[in-house]
């Protein structure tokens, strides 16, 4: 009984931590530009994971190092900026809901480019999910082409997530997940510092309480919401399996929406229905693991 309670405890922690990421971005944006918030997230995550990277560098084959770096760029660096830019114009709760579409983009990218096997049930799940997405965007309180374009940035970020999942699943199955994450984030330290420097981050008045609050939120986003959450997720997957770990997908938008409501964001029944429809589609898509076709032996 105790191991099961441990699994559910880690699941709850991950849902809270990752679901809170969207409100932390919003808090960081009160004093910093989206590029600075995203860079602080990547920088703080890289610093925390650096001790793991020192060992991981020895365990990852040299021929795989380029793929690991590419994984960090596609799966973390670019999405971090896309999310922050998007949240300058859309609610954090909406960003959290749209993020739940990641499994669907994972399947789409896998089928189109990575020879992932699929079936009619998964296709049905994708259709249901995207119907929910369409209704969600139409049910917003301020529907305009401008806002939809920023919502599109979140969808683009989830597309990058989907590409990265397939990249890791296809070419890095024999590498430890924590090794991949720690090395990838370590390589992102320097470009993150460069973005901070060229965007004038170091010219901020750090004695200003608003700036201090934004710095704390942005740092927590990287330290807790990225590095520690990554370690917890790999811990959960090793203990309870990939299928159980994927359940976090359902907890994240619920927490994100709850934070949004607490922060004064408006949510109507239509949007709640659309969220339920999206999660139903995600549930159907998540039934079963990704299966990559193997190349015939010569």
C-alpha cells in the first residue's frame, strides 16, 4: 500500500508544480520581458541540474550528444519562449489547457515523420480533442484574430514538445532520461545568459519589490517547475511506469485553471466543457504506448 501512496503523492506534487508554471510565468512578466522570464527559467534549471550533468557527460555517447542538445532546444528552450510570449496576451489558464494537447501532437508527429503505429481509436481521440480545442477558442471571452495568434504560439510549443518526445523515443531509448535532461539544460545555460544580457536584464533595479517578486517567480519556474519536476517525473515513471506518469497530463490543466480563477481570470461553463472534451480526447490517445517501427536487419 505504501508504494502506491508514494506514487500518488508524487503525481499530486507534479500536477501542482507543472500546473503552477503558467501562473509563475504570468508573475514573472510583471517586471520582465517574456524573453527574460524564459531565459531565467532555463538558466536556473540548468544550474540546478549541473551536478547531474557532470556524470551524465561520461555516460552519453559522443555521437548522441548532438541529439541531446537538439532535444533540449526543441523540448525546452523554444517552448519556454513561446509560452511566455503567448501569456502576454492570453490567460495563464488558457495556456495550461492548450498545453494538454501535447499527447495529440506527439501522435501526429510520430505518425507523419517517425513511423509510429496508430489505430482508429487514437484517431478518434485526436478528432475529439481538436473539436474541444476549436470550441475552446470560440468560447473565449475575447475572441479575436490577435488573441488566436498568441494561442497559436502555445500550440506551436506543444508541437515542439511532440517532436521532442518522438526524437527521444526513436533515437535515445538507451540513454537515461535524467542524463538527457541534465546535459540538455547545461548546454542551455550559455544561450540563456546571452539572451539576458542582450535584452538588458542586468539593467533592472533589483531593489524594487516588483522586480524581486518577478525574479523569485521566474527562478521558481526553473528550479521547481523544471529541474526538480523533471527529477520527480523520472522517479515516478521508474516506480509506476510510463502510463501512470502520463496521468499528469490531466492534472496540469486543472491546477492551471484553478490558479487562473484565484488570480481573477474569468472562466465560463463552455470553457470547462471544452477542457473536459480535450481531456477525453487525450485519454483516448494515451491508451497504449508509442510503438516505433524497427528497421529491418540487413
